[in-house]
C-alpha cells in the first residue's frame, strides 16, 4: 500500500480503478444498464465534477494560499514557487477550466436544456433553467479569464515569455486581479449550479 501511495501516478490509477469497479458493481448489479443517453449524461457529469473540483480547488489555492503567502517568502526562496510550483499548478488550472466547460456543455446538451440554459430560461417559465444558465455563463466568463487574461499575463510574470521588468510587474498585477475576479464569481457560480439541482422553485 505504501508503494502505491508514494507514487502519485499509481495513486491516481488505483483511484480510477476503484471508481470503475464501483461503476461495474452498481450498473451490472441492476437490470437496466445500457450505453445510452443517460449513461453518457452520467459519465460527462462525473467528469464535469472532477474537472470542476480541480479547477476551483486550484483557483482557491492561488487566492487563499499562494498569493497571500508570497510576501512572507524570502526572496531567495521565491523562485521555487515561480519557477516550479506555479507553472505546474497553472497547467492543471487552465486545462481543468477547459474540461469543466466542455463537459458541462455536453451534460446540458445530453439532458436537453442547453438552449434554455444559455438563454437564461427566458420564455421557458422554469427558474431551474435560469439558475443553471447563470452558473454556466459565470463559468464561461471565468474560463475565458483563465485562458485569455490570467494565463497570458502569468507567462510574462513568471518569465516564461520575455519582457521588461515594468511589463512583468504589470502582468503579475493583471493576472492577480482577474484571478480575484474569478474568486468573486466562484461562490455565486457554485450556488446557482447547486440551486438548479436541489432547490424547489
């Protein structure tokens, strides 16, 4: 067991294996299993939740841990964060954001509420479509910020793209402000997502 847990790759692979075993037990234990629309709706919802946890978890890591801690880190130790930890975290951060949006749109399409949600339920008379639609649009805005504002500016701030010190400082501030914007949007986004699934209107 220790050999498994000492390796992130093995840990993740065994975690996936356990999930697959549970899936087989639940579905083949019943009598109505089939690779139909409901199956793929479930599959993409599962992937949506996993990628969303990775995305928002890293967003909160940046804003609740890394950014507030940077002023307290000695200058000679800061490269460990900016050259090693931050680029790796940003890799998972941006791709998790994209995966969350794509799988979310697929879930909406497979459950036949994509159009109603994207139009905020206007004319449908169903507040669930309005709630999930607001959450989807907030998520899309946040993902746009990740890919087209935060990531390009972080590349400059971290020295991955050559620029002068003045531009590097400006880029770091821009990335931070848009990351904070995403943090501001994250709580209402999650509220509307959960509300659409669980509240009675």
